[in-house]
């Protein structure tokens, strides 16, 4: 089944921000369960359009606000131009951050054990031990379905599912705010007023909303891929600029 038009998706995204729900878009069904959640057919051209829209919003609106807030408060980004974090931005962050902040949006039962373990890996950073832990987390998500285990996770009781659906919008927006807040660690502060801090991570907040929408509508795999594409764009631009600059 073909994906709907980009304009249709954009309208659905705006409606999702206003009132999040668990509906899927055409081209993504629940019949194949976890396989489609992780490995659904991806329209890379469409994902590039979404990444382009997010980059445009950041360059034209959100980025200048964040830069102005950083300048007003004396905050400085910790990114080192002589050591661009390619692996962390393209692989580590998309996998681990999606597990922490968005995997449980569709699988709240899994979130009870998955989020604490993934948070530990996130705080530990991209090291061999934490990478191994993340691998175990992903394997634990796949295991019952790969091997048709009798320990396959059972759905939440109907009463809990009904409650979760009622407060799903709160869960989505809270996860996006937490996702943005985590990125405050990307800055060093020089007596920056607290009221300026939210402005520093406006790009991450809006990006989190888009990733949450994509995770719910298409699956966790699609959200991870878009996350990686989005992170890679600015790094590529920085790398090209540095490469073109004459040596000092």
C-alpha cells in the first residue's frame, strides 16, 4: 500500500500535536506486529522531506531563537569541531533515545522494564558495555517473536489500556519535553537564567514531536531512521564548511 501524500501526513502531524492518538496511517498495519514496527517499508524520499522540513524550521525559526537565547545567557554548545561525533549522532542517539523516549508510546507494557535499562545506557554513553546492554534490550524486544516464545508479552489489561489511551496525549507531550530537556546537557552555562533554558532546546522539542508522531504512525524503525538523518544533516554541513576553510 502506497504512503499518503506529504501534505496529508503534514496535516495529520498537526492534528497529532493538538490531540495525540494511536491511529496508524495507510501503509502501516498492525497485522505483522513487531516486524512492521521495526522493519516496515520505508520511503526514504519521504523521510528526507520530513528531515528537510525540520532543518528548514530550525534554520529559519527555531535555530535563531536558540542562538539568541544562548547569546543572551552566555551558554555555549559543547560540540567540538575537531571531533565531530558521527557515530554517536548517526547510530547511538537514534537507537538509544528512541528506545528511551518513544518505543513505549505504543508498547507501554514494555516501557516498564525497557525505559530504566535504556536510561542507564543513555547516561553511560556510547561505550562497549552500554552498547552491549542496548543490544540485549533490542534482543529482548525481538525474542518472543523471533523464537515464538511462550513468554511473549501479554497485552495490558483492558482497564489499564483504556486509562493509557485517555492520557496518551499527556504521555506524548511529556516524553517530548523530557527529550528536549536531556539536550540541555549539550551546553555549558555561564550564569544563564533558568527562564532562558527552554529556548535553547526548542529545535529538539519540535523534532521530538515529529519523531513521536512517526513512531506512532509508522513504527520505531522509521523514527530511528529519521532521527539519524536529522542528526546527520547539520554534521555534514559543519564538516563541509571545515573542509573548505583554508588551513590556519
